[in-house]
């Protein structure tokens, strides 16, 4: 930290630069914190994959003025406006080749907390299964809440730009968070301490926990890979280079745990395949080549893989991502990004079975399911259209579409709640939250606690008695509602709280929360 402060101080004393090549400007002003290769060091990676939300004037403003809640200084006194514009354009230039991020390089990034001592029991009086982990993106922390008293038990710093939602070991003791720069952080919720962290990728999308809690999978955009870590010590267990059957490499859009299948399911961005990777040491053999006979007990073929981490390919008609799974994990629905349709895939037989008309970019990963009039249904928001789609997942037909005040991002409910909660994340009505009756499919109340401020993402306590809502602003809050009366109970100031995650709901795969 001292070395970083000295480096930033020296940069602040650098005289206003003459017109220069962007690469030279980067080497002079940026490399000390962001790495000679732009892949990050003390600061985050500065590559297109990491800068999607900082385009044009936004990135130029950060370079000129710095960024709050970080050690990023402003450079308007050292670099001309023209050079800042050229530097911003340079940072959005793709790297000349996909970086190598192998097991040795990952291992070199490991940082172990020297002050961590593993306790024998929780060091707090809260119900360890009714804790909430709240991601505060405004100043890069997580807060741990007691789900009964709503007291903040601890607040811990995280890597920059945490993304994809924390994941918990099956006993709820450890949680793992991941940043867009591929940093994975392990936290012990018994002691409220960081255990260790390491960088599993250059640009990452999300993480998933294996059924037995022994492995953590990291989905990467850069490099095109899936990294599997040991949850015990974060050591690399396996790296899959993601290459399709026809030889084309692909980014990994997301990785999911499929508990009933004892596997990971991968959504692939660039190739028409879905991958399933076994987390069962005794998983059946996978046959990808020619099979002379598939008669039970008489298979005549050479297995491509078997046992732990055996990989199975499921070919589909076009790349699919953002999956919703049926509760038995037999079927998934994937979004076809370049068309107005959703595709149902039977994971048991490994093929597409149904197609659904789903325009407006459905956010299937936020879908939830419940029993409606004797049948199992699911609902999904749409990122580009003001509606929710309710789908019968027995006959795969759209039952109805519910009009909303704008496109939404998240849906949540709970087994003990008669309502589902839908935000309106995009557009002028981003300050409202719809509460919808799961039996009538009608909006019964629209909440607007702070006009003009973004309201998003709901999570329930373990019993479904309270609903926690994010006021998604730098000077934001967690607003706690009585889930039955829909009245506000308490408000906790937070720094741009994005997601909040209840341990019990997550480890039990509650119907009301995304998986």
C-alpha cells in the first residue's frame, strides 16, 4: 500500500505531457497500477471486457477526475484533453492475443490472510443460516447482516467490481465472492474474516459451488476457460480451455450448479454448445466419438472422459446463455440473444425440445418458479420490454404476460410468501418495485419509497417474513419490508448495495431466489 501511494504521488508531480502515443501515455501514467500488459495489478484490468460500462466520455471523465472510493487519482493536470481522449480509445482496443492464465500464474496470485485463525464455532450469536451477505458496490465492501435483528455484524473490503453473486458452502459457513477481474475471495462467516483470495481469470463472469462444497468453478471471458478451484485452499484443480467441437474457442457466459445432477452446467457465448462437467467422482463415462452400440452394459466405444470433471457436450442450434433450470434440473430454458425466442433443452437426452416466443431479451437467470393452480410455472423479467412472462413449465406454453412500468432485471419471492417482487431497473420508473399476487398474477402494490432513486433486487429472510430491497445508489440503503403487510420496517444506510443473499435460501435452493 505504501508503494502504491508513493507511485501515485510521483505521478501527480509529473508535468503536463506533450502530445504522445497512447501506449506511451499508458506506460507513463497507468502501468504502475494497472500492469504493463493492461491486465491489472494494484488496480483493475484496463481492457474492453472490463470497461464495457465506461465508454466514451465516461472513461475520459474517470481518467481526468479520478474515481471516488478508490485510489484512482485524476490526471487532468498531467495529460491534455486530447491525450486523454486518445488514451481512453486505446484502453478500449482489444488485446492482440488472448492472455495465458495458467495454473502457475493463478497460484502466484494467492494472498492468504495472516491474521485468520479458523474458529471451532461461530463467533457471534446470530443464526448462522439466517445471515445476509450484502454486496456494496459503491465502496467495494460486503456487509454481513443478522437476519433476525438486522444488525450489521461485520463489514469487509472486497476486490473491485464484485459480480455474479456470492456462493456458499453447503453448510453455510464459507462464502466466496468474485470480481469482474477474476479475483475470488473466501470469507469465513463464523469469524467474519477473509481467509484468502486469488485471481482465477483476467475477466470473469460468475462462480458456482459444487454439490459437495469441495469445488468452486469460475466462468471466464478472458481467457476462454473454466477454472475449477479447491474450496479448501483455492488451489487449481482443473482448467478447461473452452473449444467447441468444430475448433472454435468461446467465452463462458455463466456457470451453474446443478445439484440433482451433481454437475456444473456452462453457458457458452460464442459456440452452439452447452457443457456439463461432472462433480461426482463416480460419474458415468462420456462418449463423444463414434459409438458402435449403446445397449446398456454393452457399450462399444472409447470414453472421452469419466469420473470427476468428465465433460459432456450438448449441441444446440445457436449459442444460448442466461439459463433458467426447472427444479429437478431436467430442463433448462436458454435465451437466444440474436432472436426473439427462448429454447428449452432436455438435459437428460441432450437436445432441444421446445421453442418459446420471448421477445425483449428475457433475463432468465433471474427467473423464479412456484405452484400456480396445480401446475408448476416460472416467471422471467425482460431487459428491453416492460413485461414479465409467466410460463407453464410442464407443457412449455406462455400462460400470460404481466405489463410493468418498465423493463426489469430481478424477480424474487419465497415459499412462504403469496407475492413475487419485480423491480423496474431500466427507464424513468427505475424507482418503483411491483408486488404481484402469485395466485391472481395481478399487481397488488407498487412501491416508490424514494422518488427518482433506483430500487432493485429483493431477498427474503429464511422464513419469508421480511423482504429486503436495495436502494441502488451511492448514498443508498437496504429497505426492509414486512413481507405480508408490505409496510416498511427499517432502513439501513449502505453504499450502493446491489445484491443481498440469504444463506439459508441459497443453500436450500429456494424456489423464490435465482440459482
